[in-house]
């Protein structure tokens, strides 16, 4: 599997079962539950580690509510849940969480780095 798919798979057991984890960029025409979307942005050599890579990712938590207040309330709780889940994933370090609009939905974008080693 890719680092992107590995990260998404690692998050599934750490997040509420009713949330949807999406392991690739895609259009969200309809959304019924909170979605966590994992997107890899860059790969570079890891510092001081031969054969290791550092991947830069954006992870979005996206709320389906059309009511702004309901979306804000859900995201307040949801972003904390997601950040604590990310803290539990080995070799992942998140750097910030920023409120954004993802397509037409309210969301947070979390920027993070994940370190991988060569798999033989």
C-alpha cells in the first residue's frame, strides 16, 4: 500500500465508526456523515535517514451540515477527535489545523508529516 492508504487505514480504528474515511481526493457531491479525507501533497527524503521518506499530507475533516451553527458545533468536537487520533498514529506529526471550506462544506484542514521506511 501507499503511505496515503496506510495513513487512512491507520485512522479507521481510531475514529468514530459512523465517520467515513476517504483515502484519495474526490468530489463530494453528497455527504451524509462526517468525512475524513487524506491527500498526499509531497514526498522528500527524510532528514538523517537513508532510505526513508517524509510525506507531507493534508487531512480534512468535513462536516455535512448545511446549517452553519450545526456544522461549527460538530467540527469543534470532531477536529479534537481527529487530532487525538493522529497523535496515536506512529511516525505522524501534525503541524496545524486550519478552518477551511472544502468544496461547499465547512471543514478543517490538518497539515502533517508522515515518515516511512523502505519495505522490502
